[in-house]
C-alpha cells in the first residue's frame, strides 16, 4: 500500500473585517458589538499564529481525487426504444485527503479520508477511510473502511475498472438464493419477563411468503468493507501478503444477525521491473451475509487466482474464481458457481486498445442454465498522464435463467447495475444487454 506524502504549499491570508455600528443604538448593544469584533480579531490572529509543528502537519496532507463521467446507451433487449437507457453517469469519482506522521525510527502514523462523489443523487459516501501504523520493516496495520485483500489481489487485472465493462459484472458476483420472508416479533421472555425480539424466517406453513426474489445476481465479493482490521506485509522483492477481519454490526437479539463476520486474505507477486504477475486470494463470510436477514445463513466463501504477463507494449491477464455456499439444498447450489476472465491490452502512441471476455458458468443446480458471457472492447486516448477519454462497447449474453447486468457506476443510488429489466432494479432473466459508453477521466 503506497501512501505518499505531498508537500503542498500553504499561504496565509488576512484581512480586516469591518463591523458597522448604528450610532443610534443603545450603549449596551454598542459595547457588545465592539467586544464581538475584538474576540473575532483575536481568533483570527491566533489561527494565523499557529506553531511551526502544526503548520508542518498541514503541509504533510496530500489532497487527491478523480473525476470520471460517462454517457451510456444501454439496450436491454426489450421491445421498444422507450425501454432502452440513454443516460449519464458519474462513475466512482472521489475526493481524498491522506497523510502521515513520523513517530520514531521507521514507525509512522498514517490516515486517509476518501469520499465518493455522485451527481446522480447528490450523494457522498466514504470509500477507503482509515487510521493505522506503518513500518518499513514490519508492514502496515490499519483500522477502518478499506478494500478487502480479496478485492486488492486482482485489481490491476481489471482493465475496464469503474466503467460499464468493469469485471465486477461477473467476477465477485453470484446468484443469491430465494429471499425468505421474515418479520421481527416482540415477545416476553419467560424467565426475566422482559420484552425481547424474535426473528421469524418463514410463514407458519413453511412457505417463503412475501419478499421472494429467486435468482437475483448480487455482488458479495470484491468489496470495500467497513469495520475492517487489516495487516499488510512489507514488499519482499515483489512478494506481499495481506489479511483482514471484517466485523459486522450484529444485533444479538435477532438470530439472523448473530455471529456474522468475514475473513479475507491474499498473497501476490508484483515486482516493478518483472513482466510476470500472480496472485491468490480467499474470502469467507462466516454465518453468511448479513443484510437483509434471512438471505444466507450458511458460510459463503470464494477463492480466485490471477495471472498477468507483459510483452513489450502489450499485457494479457487471466482470472479464475470459485464461489461456494455451504449446504446441500437448492439455495446453496444456486449460490455456488465458478467463473473466469481473459483480457488483452496494447499501448500505441497515446492510445490503448482493450479487449476482455468474462464467463460465469452455470450454478450447481442441475439444468440451471443460469450462466452468462460478457464481451467488451474499448479504446482509450490519453491527453496526458492525468486526463483521458475512452469509448467502449460491451455485451452481456445471459442464459435463459440468468440475469447478470452491466455496472452503471452509481453504487450509492440504490442499484449498481443496468439489468435486463430496469436500471438498478428488477431483473428479467434471459435477456441480453448491450451498451455503448463514452467517458472522460481526470485525476489529480
């Protein structure tokens, strides 16, 4: 993890603020206004007279960000042009602040605050935001919200990252089992006499009842997890490993929320002057995913391998992933599947051409026919190291019972995918989805 320190210049500006006092006001009021003016002047003078150490801390803060906007035309294979989606998206744009403080020897205190900027709903939410300790010899400990090691392991193989062709369309996504209806009842404890809450997963007759949503594609992996405690080893000549534990906000009075946690780990080889890249990652949701309650209560885990190689100005990448849910019932089998991805990119001049293929195989249910294929081709033109434009064509071909979608870049807006039915909402199984996207990206 690279946390560089920027040396931003700091300039102090002062000005005289005028306070106009009505000469006809009462003497007591005039005295109050004069006193307020003196206090304001004193506060400004104190702020401008910060100690040298405090000013040095300000200089050690790096401000960074990325603005990424696109126009997308999406054809969801439905009858009539009015069902297509012609829209703009502000894709994972962000603004961040980070810094470090030298404590002793090579020990440093580190911190970062990063927010997502979304013009779709004027929303802001935290991205990687943490505090921790770092040592060149023993590694990094961090606490907060951060990409899991599972996500970090193959991030550099996502050649269409944050675009409509992001590999998260399939990698990290799986088919969730049917949602079981649930209610929370207030009951009286026989021993204490106190009111407690009881989670009821099904109707009395054992049927799911309301809330059923069989076969919804959800992304349980490749996440940015809250309440994370993580350790990253130093870089040993290209070798690095990481492990993290995620603690969910459990409600001990609701059975479906109890004992929920996740573990994530990865190891990789990624040396600057070496053309070869390899990574291996594993992630476990102990007790299933937390929200909404009742979706998955068995353990859900995944592992993946990533390989990459650079030949001149060309790069090739390969990812294989397997997701498994514990249990022998149909729900567990439907949530279990494997997938793989292949990609190729080539730089020429200020341009990069990209091609990617992703495939989700059928789930473990016999005759499920719920796999999908995603083809993408794109071209980047770099005006500079910080600004580029791009064009992408991508197509998701769903099997008859599959409903994988395309990333719409608006994760904070209630739905993260253009789907067969509507943007970010209900899916229609078996529909193919194709899209054209033009975008611009500026980083600073």
